[in-house]
């Protein structure tokens, strides 16, 4: 039968530990009464009033929670008493009902609630009591899978998925809602099938498919993160400094010689997806308040963080695919969108406020095969203050690498002629950061031109925009091929010497200026032009002064409602070119902030 609670109830609550993956350490030292409910074969709870779960809970047993239903006019408050606030689900935990789940911060500046074994959550409002940072962490793996285990254990599963819908945040204090199909454990995780997270019509700050420390993750199928109709709300733990933002990433793994407490070590970590890793982001709003800045970062590769001289952090994905459309920003501050085709690898760590420590272990993030990124919709780049798209990954430190095989970046169905084009740079490669004198006072940011190992192809499909810079900066760079489709009309600063081929596809009307340049393309004679796959095109060429690229059509071509799909790029390639971008701007700041956020955020946990 269901257990109905009408009075004050209790859940084991308390302080979480510090530094990335410290939950792993907690697993070894947590008290034996961590299971939360009385001997109850079903483990179902219905909350009908304003209930509090704390250390004085009348129920302590060996079973896990299978469902929590919070009535629409009710609330469940989780309080920090003597131990961290946990809810141990059975791996099929469902949380619903329309009510509030409240985290009581008490006198502390930060408290985290961790829910294990969650399968489905819908129609719940996340709220807080007190002020400070509140971290809501929702994991798929259950307590049996993940807690109180030693090394050399294995979790095997046919499939893992987390479905979240209609989750809201109601408090003005800093709330971070992270949805993790995660493994904070010393176990090897083998998923014999697919792994996925789906967020619909929900507020969120972070989404990650797998977080693994001191363990290996092996997914035999594919993986997918789907964020549809969602909102990044005010409440990131860094809202006071970095603005309101959210991060969507495939995975984050890390090793460390100096985890907390200092006598513990996070050993080698690895992450592998044998199928396709998919990221779907559609109709997402960044809703910042007041003058706060708003940002959204999307990483198609996995983070690999190595803070060890002995152990390595290796992440590998077979192929990747992303669809990003209709991202909107609401607020009076700056608005930034950052899309990265690879992952972030770091082999450095912040020692104190200024000093950087380098490690000898390797941090490697790899997408072995092909990566395809499709960005579409009028709103996505409209009116951005800053934005970057890097087809490759990012690296911080000498022993870090982030590589992608071949990349196809498609910008589709965009008409941004009435407002400023907000994406400052579109690169067919990646970026790196180095530290002169090992301090943050001297950060050197440059282009990482070995990040994409094969071809980088840019597709402009039914796009009308001015992508040139107000200065002489080349904003579209390091692409081996540019494909033009369906009456595209784009203005660029110029083309760099990496472009070897222009391909025209799709349907075209009469004579059209597909590309216009602020500065002449001096090497246009060496760029191959192919329009054989285009509909009704009789010729395509650069003008003699190198200032335009013209497509001559028959005059009968109308841009179709569903434009013809441009051809796929060939494999192999040039591997990029040289150069340096000192004006990295906010993207570089976010990269550093991301490193700090991992450290600081795990400290909150």
C-alpha cells in the first residue's frame, strides 16, 4: 500500500562534501542508516500537507523510495540536520504531483539535495528556504548501483534514461538544477544499450549525461540529451559574477591527486560511447533578471579533467550529432551563446587565487568519427552580444587534447538582416589557453588548429545575414569547404586561405550574390567551385575583383519550405591552418569559469 504522510516527516539531511567527485569519498564514510524508509515493500509516499524530512524521521529501514507524490497545494521540505539531504530511489523513482520540493539552507551558505535512482519527474516546483546556493542534483543510478561500493565492481544495465517535464524554480536565491545520468562511484558502468536524458518545459541550469570518477563508463549503444521548450532561469551559483547561464554537455570525467580530503585520490577515469552521441536543443529561453548577463553553453564532446601526475582522464565518442534551434534571450544584460563541437580538456588546476598548477597526466577528449552540428531558426543568433561556434574542442594546459574527426556545421533558415548578427566567430577548429608565468594574470588564448583532424565543412542553407566584423577581423575561419544552398545571401569580412572548395546545392532563383566580402578574396582563383548538384544553376563564380561570389540561376527557383539537403562532406582533409585569435572574449572567460565552476560546484556538493 501507499504510505500517506500528513505530519512532520523526516529524511536524512546534512552537509555535502567538497571538490569534484567528493561524493565518491562520502560513499565510503556515510552512516549505515542511509536508506530512508521503513520496512515497506512498495516505498510509495503521498505528501498531502507541508511536511519536513529531517534527521528525526520516524522511518529507517532497508528499502528505497519508489515514488513521491506531492499534492498541488502541498510541499516537501528537506532539511540539513546531521547528514546530507539524500533521497535514495530504487532506480525507477517517480516524483510528481504538482507540489513543491523545498531545500532548507538553514544557516549555511550552500546546501545540496541529491536524489538517486530517479527515472521520471514531472510537475514539480523546486524552491528554497534561506539564502545562498541551493544545488538540486538528480541522478539516474540508484543507491544499490552506486553507493557504498569498493573498487573493481561493475554496474551492468540494458538501458538508462531520465525523463523530466514541467519542472519550475520559484525562489530568487541561487538555485542550480542539474540533471545527471550520472555515476559518482568507484565502479565500472557498462550500459548495454542506449543512455538518454529528456528535459521538456523545465527550468534548468545544467545537463550532463555521465559524470564518472575513479571509474569507467562504457555505453555499447548511443547516447542522447534532449532539451525541448526549456528555460534557463536565474539561479546559477555564479549569477552574481558570471550572469545567468546553463550548460549542456555530454559528459564530465576527472582524476585528481589532490581531492578532498587530501589523503584520498581519484584514480583513472574513462568514458566511451560506441554509437552516436546526440544533443537536441530546441526552443530554449535564457530568462535573466535585471542587468544580469545571460548565457548558454553547449558542448558536444565530453569534459576530461586531469589533475594528476599519475592517472589519465580519457573520453571517447564514436560519432556525434547536434540540432540547435530557436534559442532566445530575455533580459537587459549581455546575451551569449557558445557552441563547441568537441569537449573541454584540462591538465591544469587553480592552486590559489592567482596560481596555476600543471599536471603530467593526460586529459583527452575525442570524437573519433564524424560530427554534425545543425543550427537553425531566426532567433538563435539574433541580437546576441557575444557568441562563438567552434567546430573543435577546447584545451587548457600542455597535456590536454580535444580532437574531432570530420565536422559538418550547417546554419539553416536564418534571416537576420533586420538586426545585428550576434555570433562573433565561427571557426572550423578549436581553441587553447596557456598561462604565462603560471598565473591567471597572463592568459594566452589562441586557435587550436589541430583540433579537427579531417575536413571542416560550413553549410549556409537559406541564410541571409551580415557576418562580417566591424573591424577587419575574419569571423568565419578554418573551413576546408563552404557549401551554399537555397538563395543564401551572406556578407563576410573575407575568406581565409583554408577554404579550398565552394559547393552550390539546392534551388536558386535568378542571379544572386551568394557571398559578398568587405575585403577581396585574393586567392579565389585557387578555390574549386562545383554547382553540379544545384537546381537550375547555370554558373557560379567569383567576380574579378574577388569581392563577390555570384550564383546564376534560371530564375525559376523558389526557396522551398524544406530546402534540399546539401551533400555530405568527403572525409580526409587538411587539418586546419595556422593563426591566433587574441580576441577570444567571453568564450575564454567562460572556459575559465567552467573550470572554476567544476571545482566550486563540487565543493557545494
